[in-house]
C-alpha cells in the first residue's frame, strides 16, 4: 500500500513538472518576438524577427499535427500511414471555401451589428465548421477500415486510402478547383489573417492553438475514455471480455486525432496561403511518425520536442548540405532509433 502511494505521488510530481515546463515554454515563446526585436533592433514584422516568427509558426503547427498522430500510435497503438489525409483535407476544405465561396458570401450577405461588419467573421465560422465536418468524416472513414483489419494489413490499407486521396487531389479533372500538381493558390484571406502583413498575429494564433491543443489532448488522454484507449492498446481481448468495445474507442481516437490534424492543416494553409498535394501524401504522415519517434511516443510533450528537432534539422541541414540534407537526416534518424 505504501509503495502504491509513493508511486502515485511520484507520478503526480512528474505531471506537475511537465505542466510547469510546458507553461514556461509557452511563456518564452510569447516573449521571443519582442526579445528578438530588442536584440536585433528590427521591427516585429521585418528582418530576422519576422524570419524566426515564420520558422516558429511552422513548428507550432507541425507540433500539433505530430501530437494528433501520437494520439493514434502512441496512446492507441494504431499505426496509420493515412493521417496526412486529415491534415491535407483540412487545408483543402479551408482553401476551397475561402477561394470560391467566401468572397461571394461576403459580397451578397452583409451582416452588420451596429457599426461593425461581421460578415467575414460569420464566413470564417462557417468555414471552420466545414473543416471540422470534413476532418470528422475522414476520421470515420479510417475508423471503418479498422473494424476488421489490424497491424500490417491495416497500415497498408491506410497507405492505399491516403494514396487514393493524393491521386484525386492531383487529378487533372479537378484542376480548376484543386489546381492539381500546381496546388491550390490564391486563397483569399482577411488582412488580419494575412501572414505577410500580420505575421505576428498568425504567430500568436498558432502559439495559442498549440497551447490549447496540448491542454485538450492531455485532458482527453487522462479521461476515462482516454484510459480505455490506452488499455485497448495493451490488450484488446481483455477489454472486450470486461465489456468494452475496442472498435468504438478506436473510432473515438481516430475522430479526435483527425480533428486536430484537420485544424493544423487549416492553419498550415493560412500560413502558406495555399494547399499542396504534398500535404495529403504519405510522406507527410511519415514526417509526423519521425517527429513522434524522435520525441517519444505516448507523451504529448515528446511530439513537440520531435517537431522542434525536425524543423531545426530541416533549416540548418538544408543550409549546410543543400539538396542532400534528407540523406543526412535519414542516417541521423537511424542512429537515433538504434
């Protein structure tokens, strides 16, 4: 009994240390643009300060994407090569609506409250709801495929589904909508969300998104539902014997992970002002897998560290080794895993 109490206290202490460390990290990231401004003497939206804001925006978004993948593989024990379908699906859903639907909606349906025009706000809320719906639909699709397949067979099927999405997006028949190989460019964004004109705003939006995503996912994995998902990873047969349906909880894991991946994809489309077929390819899923493994699976904090390492390596390795940097990175990754 005493040993259990000591173990519980030690576990609570580790959790508190992680929480404090994460909050300190968020605080430092919030102060960083202003610190860089003082050090370099440049404005918040120019020079070195603006450059590093851009690098960190990409890091914040990819960290959430990696955390969402960690929910599947780290906590649920589900190896999927199709997680990028949610990431790219969120990006394309946002991009298509903002390019082809939102401008007409804003012109034809003015919504004014007092002296404030809320039309764009309403349009953005509708687009957000559609992105959530698309993300849930993609999560359900992959959940359905997990009903009868597991392990390697399931992983291969997710790879096939992801490739199917990739082929559809690149199809020349949809060139007028998706841009096919040329990608979807020209996404109409309000000035407030324009990363060129208001990069600091996007910086704090993505930082807030990372913070909120971590807190929500941590709450989810520590909830009774999250505990069942973890137990399901350990022994499905035993969970079935005591009355839990593994398929139900895998479906919940897929939907939650897909929602966060879709929202990350939406923010990535805002940051790049475009959506590309690469975002929906299996390569993007593999990148999330690498981030998760490098940081540590089943920890939530781990994927954040993994995303930071990956972004740093990509930035500096490209400068040092040019186009050969993926080869060097691959060798380094093998050494880390070994």
